[in-house]
C-alpha cells in the first residue's frame, strides 16, 4: 500500500523527482522505513518519470497538428473529442467519409448549423422548395444534419434525380465532385453559404429560369386558381365572353403588351384592331370582339407550343391557355433540374439540339453563330438524350432502311414502289440510292454513337414550316442542311474537299480534322434569343416523373401529336 501511495504521489507531483539524499532520508523517516530502502524507491521513480516523458515528447507533433487544425475551425465549433459518433449510426458512404475524417466526432457547430438552416431556407431559388432535406431543423442530430447537407449538395451539383434511371439511353456527362471533402472544408472554414452557392450552375440561363420560378411560384400562391376556359372555337370577328380571359392570359404570358389605359380598349370594342390588350379584364365582362391583333398574338403562343399557328382558338390552344402560374412553375423547376445534370463547362465549340423545342444552336468559341429549325423523333420514337460528336460529312449519302421500318411501314411495298423511290434490294436490305429524293437528302452528318442517331438533310423541306416538328423516327433533320454543312466545312478548313465530294454525285466521306461535340438536350423551358423565358410543350411526356420526384403533383401536360409522319429516319 505504501508503494502504491508513493507511486501515486510522485506521479501527481513530478517535482519529487528532484528529491536529494537528505530529503530521501527524511521521507524514509516519515514513512517509518530505512533511508536506504527509500533511496532505492526514489531512484526507481526517477527512472519511471524519465521513461514516461518519452511518449509525451513523441506525441508533441500530433498535439501541435491538432491545435493547428482546431485553429481553422469556427470559434464555437465542437471539439473533435467532445461528442463521439457511433459508426453504426452512419450508413451512407458520403457521411461516413465526413466522420472518418473527423475521427468519428461531431462536426456541426451552432454557427454552422444556423448557416445551413439559412441555406436550406433559400432552396426555392433552385426549384427544390418542395423537398424537406432536413425533417427537423430545430433538432441537434449531427448525423441527420450531415446527411441532409450532403443530399442538398448533391441535388445542387448534379441534380436530385438520376436521369439514367428515367431513360434507357442517356449519355450526357454529369458533373462529378467530392462532396464529403467539400463539406468537411466548408465546415472547417465556416463558409457553408459560399460553398453551397458554388455548386449550382452559374450561367445566365440558369439564373433567368430561377428568377422566373420564384415569380411564378409566388403568383401561384396568391392568385385565384385558373378557371378553365370553356371549350368552343373562336375566330376573328367573333364576340365571346371568353375573349377577356384569353386576352388576360396572352398579356400574362408576354404575347400582348400591358395596357396603360384600360378604357382605350374597353370603351369601344368595335374599334380597329390594336396590339394593346386589357391586362386584367374580368371573365364576366360583356362579350368582347376577337380581333386580328389578338389572333396574331395567339399565333405566337401557338408557335411556341407546337400548335398550328392559325390564330384560331381551338381545343389544343385552350389546353395551353388553361395553364396557370403553378403549371409554369412546375415546368421551370424541371428545367432547373435538367440543367443541374449537365457539366458546368460544356465544349466552347459545339452543337446543341433542343429536341423539346426542335431547334439547333451552333456555338463557336462560346458564342452562338448559327441556329436553325430541326425535325426530331415523334413521341414513341423519341430522339434520345445523347452526347456524341460529328466526325465526318457524308456527301450524297445512301440510306439503308432499318429493319424496323422495312418490316413495318414498308412491309408490303413492291418493285414499283422501290423503283419510284430509287431503292434497291441488297442482301435482304432495302437501300435508297443517292439523289434529291433520298430520305437523308444530300448530306449526312455522321456521329459516333451506337444508337444509329445522326443529323442529316431531308427530301421534304416543307416540313420545317410546321410549328410541331416531332415527326421523325429518331434522327435529327436539319433545315438547309447543305448550308450548314458548308459552314462546318469552312470552319474545319475542308471546303474544297467538301465541294468536290458534293459535286461527284456519289456517296463520298469527308473526315473533319476536329470532331464537333453534339448534345441532344430536352429543354421545354429555355431563354430565347431576346432573353425571354420561353415555354414549350412536353412532347415526350418526360417532365412528369422528374416533377413528381421534386415534390410536385402529377399533371397532364400538353403533348405533341405527330401527324402525317413520312417514312424516313
């Protein structure tokens, strides 16, 4: 017992390691032991103290490192040794990476928690306000907060929904980032808000869609629910009580300017047509005259939504007019989500085809240098979401009819039909020879993919005049494809080779020195050339599953209805 007590005494008071002969004798006398025996104890304890100091010296660098690490944390950060996190309580890999780096200790300080709460409160800017990432913001569950932060970071950086889970074919590259490492750094530096802000797309289009979403969402919460405009055809010259509501919708959507003097319109409905319309006409007003100016404005809406632009208020037009602010907010939220799927730095020189709007844009060094109409896949034969480069131009192409068409639409054609369309049978395949009547037209833009999807010319250029251009079997027909091919050949320095190939009349390949990336995108909400947010229909019905995962109710969107589809790729 005396030995244990003495050991404890010297452990707690290292100054006793300097005890001398005289003091040791006195200590011995105090404990009733011979001085010699006490001197042996003192020597032993001195040796123990020396040996005990070695680990302390060895551990000093680790201690300094911990002190330096702690210095980078916010002042109110919890100590890494304060609250232990049970490993079995953390199930997702990203959260486990965060806690492993923190030595399985709590990572959230009060200040960081408050900062994250503010970040989540602002998630409407991204159309994510219908998702509760953190079920109990008031609670102090460190693990739940980490998981919520990583989920929200993932939604901002690459989208809440995985597009590969929605589409059989989706090859557009998605952003990649180490969110666990990013969150760890942001927590240590106390700059969570800045980190989260940098995860979402930073381009002007995303910002415009974000602002539009906030505006339509706000309007949807305070506006009276849209009363469906009753069915029935309205033509120019008709008087109808529904005209006032139609005018209001056209003004709200930007197709008619807002009136500055309501009386100028309401006072004399028989006055000559004016492009200025009543912005808040009551639906119960007396029958108003449906004017040519109103019809012209309606044509703009019809064109945008893929409806025959005849200015007549018919069933398909009423489906669009009956869309409210909530419907548009829903489309915008989906549009924001689709853009989060995309890499933040697309190729500066590229071709983007918007299959929802049936439009093509050609970018050179980051600037749009050309745009034109395209014809894309009809519903049921959708043009897939692809990233695939053009690697060569094909002059005077032949067209080998796919077996799906050969055994389908062309199953019963005879020799007369084949001869009339410059087609021959080769080894059981129908092949259309080069020429103006070829379904591929006079040029094909060969793309490197395994889906047999490419851009090409057409023998039916009149179809580009249609508002609704979802007409093909999946490939993309380009308006004035020969002019577009000439532009690409000039940009690539192969103009002479291209013109020679074109003049030959035979199928000839002209490789491009530099491949041109092509992205086939599906954006039914986008910013047009005038900087205005433009809406299109959801022709393929691809928005619904995304909207539902973003927390929106199921809705029946206006879909394109292909008519008079020709036989062609």
